[in-house]
C-alpha cells in the first residue's frame, strides 16, 4: 500500500530539511498528491531510505489510531447512560400517553354534558349553548391529530 506522508514526515523519514524537499517539488523531481507525498515517490528520489527501520509509518499509524480511539472514547456516550436515558424517556412517554388518554376522555364527557345541558335550556340559552358547543367542537377538531 502506498502511504501518503506530510512534507514534514517525509523530510524526517529521509533525514533532510523540509526546505530541501520543497525544492525537489518545485524542480519537479517530486510530485505531491493533495499536499502530501506518496511514499513510492519519495523512494524514487531517495532509494536508500529504509522505511522499515525508520519506524515513521508505524509511529504515524499508532498516533492516528490513538487519536481515533481517544475521539471515539471522548465523544461516544456511555452505554449505561444511554440505557438509563432510554428508560427515562419510555417512562415519560408512557406518562404522557396516559395523560393524553385522560384528556380525551374528559373531552368526550364534556361534549356529552354540554349537549345534556343544552336540552335543559330555554330558546335564548340554547342558542348561546349552540354557539359554545360549535366553538368547542371546532377547537377539538383542530387539536385532534389521531
């Protein structure tokens, strides 16, 4: 696998200053890929470089793995915390569903009582009750999403 190295990594690997590498790039002796140097390109210009003894790639891989592991550890929520949060949300949802059912029952009872009350009213009161019941039903209909 052809590894990509930063200019600094490549310079350390071959044991030269970074400026010298930049000079090779400007002279067209070394090509870069997205700001990095392919290990194979570096070995063409510096064939005496021993990547297996330098340990740079291994060290770089270890640093990257450590960074990824640290990121995952620091940013991933704790499983126990997530489990307790899911349980808390389930309980809250259940409580909300029970409360909603109670209010729906209350609305049904209120509709029934308003109709019964309207039957006992005189004509003028019955007209006012019709207006109130109409408003109440329209408000219920606006809120009813099930």
